C-alpha cells in the first residue's frame, strides 16, 4: 500500500483575545500518514521550540479517538504540567521522538490519558483533510 498524508493539524494554546482569534500561536504541526500503519509526524515551528527534532507516533489502532491526546502528551507535555503524575509523563516522553503505542504502550499511559484529558481544553486544534 503506498503511503500518503491524509490530515494536517495545527495545535496551539488558546488565546483570550477576540482581536487575534482563538489561537495564541502554533506550538505543533501534525501530519497524519496512512500506509500499512497509520502514524503521526510531529513538527515544531521556528522559535523557542526549534531545537526539538520531529517525532513520530503510531496510535494503538487506526482512527484511534485518542490520537490527538496521545500526540499532545508525547510532543507537548508542558501543557499538562499541572497533572498529579506529571513526573511519570515527563519521564516517559523525555528525549523520546518515536512512540509506537500499538506495540509498546507505556504501562501508565492509560491513567495519564485520564489525567491529561481535561487539559486538552487549553488547546486550539485546527484540522485540514487532504
């Protein structure tokens, strides 16, 4: 099966400004790839995050409803720094740029998802399908 990109996501912190719109600035770009397995490539815009290398996340299953949450946990963990078990999340994602949740999901990942989910409201997500 040939590989291709099916979706593009812009993710950033929500803004309080009515003048500037809902997104304060873009923190993360995600490209959703399709092929033998679905994957997401994470890229950071230039700026204070430019030193991060692009990352890849393979979801637990195709069209996984947790895809955006998992991607943000893996590639924007600072959004969730107020969760009770942030030290575990930080330890899991620190220095990693590839996550295969289909084959090697970290043991605490499901409980961390529950803690992180309420904080997704801080983010503005815009999607474009190709």
